[in-house]
């Protein structure tokens, strides 16, 4: 699936791991004179469609940014609205199993309300044997926050005598992140006309390719994902070499 050739001479090397910043829900709603909550509902529906489509085309890993460590600054009713959308999605968790999608939440989940933590644990447990898409949902996620957790974890291991300072390597740092054991994202997609990373996967994206577009997230359809993947396949990734 990941080597898809138009002809034998021109194989396309597909990304293994795509990460998406689902941005533009608020502007999508504003354009339609709807409340921001309607934008998040449309964004959530679109997330499900894109996850299903990614699974269908054989993508290995998809990571979506659902809620950042900075998003708590939003009005309380908007935060509650996003959490309720998440609750509804998680209550439907048996679908992950039917769809053969393995779901994992990345981020500081420990501080979330107990009912959400329970729903997350159920969703991860119910989908753990799925063999299709690995779907990471970044929730209360921040790249710097993730690194601080990782450094504390490594420091504790050193204090306990389980490792030495010289054991701190790129590999041990990577293995102390939420994405432990997963390939780094090859390709990061940000719709909605913003050109920044917003504290997303800052360690993991060191060699990622980027794709930006003005499309607002609820309007980002499978055909746009295909277009983005086509563009990715034309890139020449050198990883610092020549
Ligand atoms: C950014 O758009 C979007 C968010 C901060 C929330 C994203 C959440 C969802 C799509 C729902 C996720 C649900 C599940 C089940 C994973 P924005 O509000 O910043 O848009 P704007 O920049 O146009 O205001």
C-alpha cells in the first residue's frame, strides 16, 4: 500500500504517519452566521470522515490535534462544548472496533474529568486489537508540556539509578514521549490559512514535510487529503543529506 506506482519507474513513497491540525471550525461557523459550537460539531463529523478515509487507503498512523494545553484559555462554554463533543464520540467507541481503527489518546489526560478518563480507557481497551489505522487523538496536548514530562521521567530514572546521564539520547527522549514506539510524522497538514505549528509534535516533527491550505477544517474532504498526499509524494526528502 505504501509503495504505489503509476508505473514501474516512478514508485510513490506514501507517508506512514500524517498529523493534522484541525483548524478553522470557528471561522467556518462564522461564515454561516452559526455559533462556534456548530463549527466544532462540523469539525468533529469531518474528523470521523477523514479518519475512516485514512483507514480505507491504508494509512498506518494519523494524529489529530483535538485540544491543546493552550485551549483552556477559551471561554468556559466553548471548552465545555468541545469536551461534550468528545464525550459523544467516546460513547460511540465500539465503532473503533467495528472499523478496525486502534485509538490512542496523547496528552496530559490525568487532569481531565473522571468520566472522560474512563471513556478514554474504554475506547483504548476496546480498540487495542485493531489492525488498521493507528489513530492518535491529541487531547490536552502541548509539545513543550510533553517534553517537560519526558525530561522529568528521565531525571527520575537517573535518580533511581535505572540509567545514567550518558543514556540520554535522541532515542531515549523519543521513548519518553506519548508517541513512544511510533514512527515520527512524515507529513503535517494545517488547513485554515495559518502557517504555524502551535506547539504540536515539536520533537517528532523535526524532519516532517508541511502542507498548508486556506480550506477550513470542516471543508477539508478526502479529495483534499489525496491532493496533499500527491504533493507529499513529489517532495524530495533528504533528512540533512544530499
Ligand atoms: C480549532 O479551530 C479547533 C479546535 C481547537 C477544536 C478541534 C476540535 C474538534 C474538531 C472536535 C474534535 C473532536 C473529536 C471527537 C476528536 P478554531 O476553533 O480555532 O477555529 P478558528 O481558528 O476558525 O476560530
